[in-house]
C-alpha cells in the first residue's frame, strides 16, 4: 500500500473546502472567518497530529494576527468537532474513536441518502455520464499502489458526493457534510490508498449511479445508505489496524 507520506501532495482539506464550503458573501469578510477557514483546512489536511495542543499565541504569531480571531476560530472549530476544547487542558486536535466513526458515518448516511433521493429529479444524463467516466478511470487504476491511483479514486469519489449535494442537498447539509468528512479525513485518506477499499467503493458508486440513471429515488437513497454502511465497516476495521500499528 502506498504510504501516507507519499500522498502529501493531495491536500484533502483544500479539496473539501473548495467543493463543499459555503462562499463568504460578506462585502468585508470578518478576520475570524478567514482564520477559521485557514485553520479548518490545515486541520483536515492533517498538518496537526491527533492530540496536538493548539496554542493561540503560536498560531496568532504564525498567521500574523492577534489572539482574538484565533480564539474565536478555535472555539468554532470545537463546535464542529475538529478541535477538542477543555477547560483544564485547553484546545487540542481530537483523536478519533470507534464511537466517533459510527456516529459520523451514520450522520453521513442520513445527509447523503437525503441528497441522493432528491437529486434524482434534477441530475442530468450528462452529469451521470461524466461521473461514470470518472469511476471507470478510477477502476482502471484501482489495483495499482501508486499515488496516482489513489488520486484518481479520491477525485472520482469527491465528484460524486459533490454533485449529489449540489442537486439534492441544501446550504446547511453541504456545510455539515464538509465538517463530518473533515473529521473522517485520516480514515478517508487511508481508504483511498488501499486497492481493495477503492474497488469496493467504486462498485457501490456504480449502484448509486445506476439508480440515478433509472430515476429511482428510493433505490438511490438505499444504495447510498448501503454504501455508507459499508464504508463505515471498512473504516472501523482500518481504525483497528491503525491502533494496532501504533
């Protein structure tokens, strides 16, 4: 399997933020919002290992701002689960647990099956064809251990979930999904590096696309729910291996 260090060029936080984050429509953006977006991406990009203590003073110095917008941003990140806030120990990067994985994927299943059901009425044949082509290209490379294979899979995966949110989600579900996916970034990245996981996910994606092509809303939602359940189970097994290896 391709080691994570060879996949550093893929910045999952930047990708998720670009695809799912809501644009800032304020004519004069608040500094804390800019700091929040930057720290969100850095955390999801795995720049801080789990358990890392986050110093307001150090981050403020790095970013060239005062401590106030950094503190505001960190508190907001705590509200979406990307930072652990403790009265005694301050702020730190959380370590994902088995229960976290279960809860996060169950939440993803609810958000994404809702979007898949609603997307049936608005997704175009051209969009489905484009998604199928991405899946085909990812499948061609899936058995390779190269970073290019992982890259192809991850972009095909994100493209599918992105278009379903655009066609069937709403502003709140898109933002919530980005935060949920951000918390799962380590496991998601590891799954992209595993040929068996890629092949399984691609087959599940094809079932979703088949239901969308038939305009069968119930089947699309069910296929997405089954996909999320399968991904959850693979992630739980991977989390176990990750803990054994530490």
